[in-house]
DNA sequence: CGCTGCCTTGATCTTCTTCAAAACGTGTGG
DNA sequence: CCACACGTTTTGAAGAAGATCAAGGCAGCG
């Protein structure tokens, strides 16, 4: 049993709160669906965006708030979640720089169905919905790219539904770890380290289970040599076997 | 206890299998995101579509098939589902005339992640993906409308995730019934009748539970006067109370 | 150094699944 | 029109998975 319980996380304590103009352009350029644009177009679009820094845990918008803006993560991690009466929040997605969120509604009168919250210190760009809506018309390729991403997200959500409907807690957690590893993992001495503060409770909220069950499952995984983990961090040490647990095989 | 167990379903035994040219234009015009187009544009778009009829239970495409076309339901009901090793299929959505499904991928090389199946006899229009992709460029409003719908579907999927994560089987089934009632319900003598053949097993696959549990819950609902139901049909008789069960209230 | 918040572990209890079998409805063919 | 046969639905009882309740332990921080 690895007796290295100290966190290997090296959270770049970004000055955040504010991101440089330089960073803004770089980020916007890195957004998948803006990548095809010329620098001039990018700069034009950039002028429509405004920025804002958030502290860890700070709420960007709340369920029920009027949905008036379209957001892009510039730095840090932003999580999307839904609340439940019993305080059992459900963590739907963890966004990294370049990903968007917020309102895409045609009928601009809607409310946000989710809550967006800074998971780490974060810098977020946003644009007025009416301004955003002109972009696909002016740059059709951008509209298609956004459609593509929405399609991917819908598929991911459907897959999550399948997991929640049909699989055991162990399997769901294995699946969540794999997805996080693919998205946020960096090869480190401890293994494929998921580069984000990740509590047992966070995992439970993603896998639709309780903190205790998440803890038990992680302990088991650790015993089996699939992962290494400690307070607020998880690293995958045997991706193959973990995938074997998460995937459908024989009947 | 109402002793009316005969099915009140009056399935228009559509000649289906083939839908008239007249119907095609009418359907395309009814598709939310084509509704803004002129008749000429509609007819132009119509020429890119081809049609095909399906028998109940017939598969339109399978998980893993190359995703090359974009589909629109013209008549009947089409369901989207995912398979699981143990044969435990998950029913993701039930589509009605005017709704689309299939590939929206930019990278046209993808595979379908879901299976699409005719739930009733159905007529389906489809268009080559490359043809489809030109539409948002030529009609920006259409692109935005599609985006809007994708957004709605993503939200619905997220809400389903929340339900599956945090609620009891009873609550999930109440929620599913409400959604079906809103989408497919017609006021009838028996109540708000869900106009589609709907087995206990279908409901179980939507709510992420087993046939037996679905049956028990429906029996209870019936005893409580919330619904009326029989073989392959359900009608909601007390929407208020059912909603009370499905919704979050006090902590 | 002690506090706070996260993590672990155990015991109990509820919910739901699983297995099994009987009852019912629907459509079919006599 | 009736009776049969099939698939759906219902119901029961036993079992498992996971939630809940309750302590105790450990890491990091002021």
C-alpha cells in the first residue's frame, strides 16, 4: 500500500480574478469553434466579451436566474450542477478552459436550469446573448462547430443516463474516474493524476451515490491497485483494469 | 376501482410505410426549425430528403452504425435507446412527428451511439449529412433553432440524470409519466391518455428500474387514483397529485 | 497544537432486484 | 362467436445492494 498520502496536486495558484488581455485572445482562439477565425474576426468578437474572476466555490449563476449570457471558461475549472430538495446536489459536468456554458436559448426569456460554480479559482468570459446569436449567422462554420459540441454533450449525457440506469455504484464510479482521467488527467509519478481537487463527495455527486459508498469503492480500488488517492485527489494507476470494470462485457 | 381494462388506445393504423408527397411538405413545414422558411425554400429542401416507412419494432439504425444521415419523423413514434450487456436497454427518448434525430456530427466519420427504432408504424424522412450541413449556412435562423432544440434536449437529459441520481423509483416513474403526458397525452374519457403503446417494461427502461417495480408502482398509483391503466396503456387522472410526487418540495 | 473538514469503517435498515408463478388481455384460428 | 395461446401484468417471498446513522482518524491550516 503506497504510503504517500500528501497531495500531489500542484494547483497553479493563478492570480486569476482577472486574466490578461493577452490571455483572452489566446483563450478565445483556443475555443474549438473559434479556431477557424482570422485574428481580426477574433478581435472583433473579443470586444463583445467581458471577463470576470471567481473564487473557488463562488457561484457564477444559480438555478432560476434569468439566462441572458453565454460563457466561456478562460482559466480554472467550472462545474455545472443541479440541486435537489434534500441538498443532494448532482454534479453534471466539469468544464476546462475553452469550454462554453450558459444560455443558448432562442427565446431569450428562459431561466438557467443548472447552477454554474467555480470549482477552482477561475476566469470566465461572457457575452450578451443577443450578441452571441449573431455569430452563427456571420460565421456559419462556428454555428456548425457549436452544434457539434452540443451533440457530443448530449451523447455524453445519454451515456451517463445509461450508466445510472443500469450499472452498480462500483461501475459508475469506475466510469466517472475514467472520464475525468481522460479529460483532466496528467501523467505524474503517482500515475494518471486527475488535476483538480476532487473529494469523495464530488465523486458521489457525479456517480449518483453517497459519500460513504464512494469512499468504500475507492478504498477497494486502491486495494486492488487500480488507483492511488488521498484527501481531495485521485490518480489512476491501472487504466486498463479500471476500464474493464467500467465497460460492458459478456452478459 | 375502475373496471375498464380494455385499451382506450385508438392507434390510427396509418397506411404508413409510405407517406404522401403532400404529407412530406406538411411535415417539413411543421418541423419547428423549418417553419420560418418560404414555400420555395421548403420545396428545395424537401428534394434533398428521402423517405422510408418502418414497421413497429423495426430498427432504423443501430448503435455502432456509421452516422451518415439526419432524420426527421414524419409519422408515427420513434424511440431512441441504448443497449447494455445484460440486455437491459435504456429508453432515452420517444420522438413524435416533426422531431429530428440521427447524426449532427461535424466530423462525418462518427458512429451512432444510440439505436433508433420505430415504436409504432412510422414514416421517416432523412437527408445526407453533407446536404444537411449546408442548411445552417444558407438559413442562419434554422441553425439557431436547431441549437435551441439541442439545448432543450441537453437540459432534459440533465434533468433525467438528476432524477436517476437522487430520487426513488416511485418518484422517477411519476416524473416519466408526467413528461409523457405532456408530450403525448390527449384528454379522453379515461383522463389524460398517453397516446402510445406503453408497456410496464417501456416505463421501466425509461425510469431505470425493473418491470416488476414499475408494475408495483403503477398499481399503487392506480389505487391512489392518480392514474388509470391497463395492458400497454396509461392515462393520468390526477395530474396535480402526480406532479406533487414527482417534484421537489420541502427538504 | 488544536481546530475544522475530509475520509474511513462498521452496523443496521430500507429499497429495490431477482426469481418464481399465477392471472389477465388481446388477437387468432377454429 | 368462442376458446386457445401468447405476451403482458401482477403478486409474493427471499436476497442483495446501497443508504443511513454513528464514531473515530487523519491532513492541513491558522
